[in-house]
C-alpha cells in the first residue's frame, strides 16, 4: 500500500495507485501525489498521537457541557465554583490539544 495526497484539498489516503477522484473533494487523479517514504512514515508515526489529541478535545468538550449543566442546577456555591474552574481548565486543555494538532499538520504529520 502507498499513501497519496490530494494537492487540491490535502486529503491523504492509502491505495496501490492513485484513485481516479479524491474521495473528499473529487479532484482528478492528476492532483494526487505519491508521498515519499519519509512523509508517509511521519503520518503513520503520528496517527495514534493525533487520535489521542482528538479524544482530549472531545473529552474536554464533554467536561464543559457537564459543567454548564451543573451551573444551571445551581446547587451551592462550592459546586458552582468547581464547575466554573472545570470549564476554564477544560477550555485550556482543548485548545492545547488543538494547537498541537495544528503543529502536526504544518509538519506533514496528518
């Protein structure tokens, strides 16, 4: 299997040879390039890390949703304080993970 990249949209896919059309944007085969072994290895090596960062983003978003629901209940000041702090920390975690994914993308690790 080889890794190909659509130069029109950046979609990366595995195939024995370039597809006739990009599965994402429909660009023709001429817009697809075979990635070098070095570039393919970057993508394969960072695949698990990218998935973990995306999971952190999702978990942080869930924490924010749960905390907002807790604030709506308004049980007591101590609870609200915990929920407000959680929102702040989860927002930071979410953005740290997104920033790291952005770095991976600029280095061709996506």
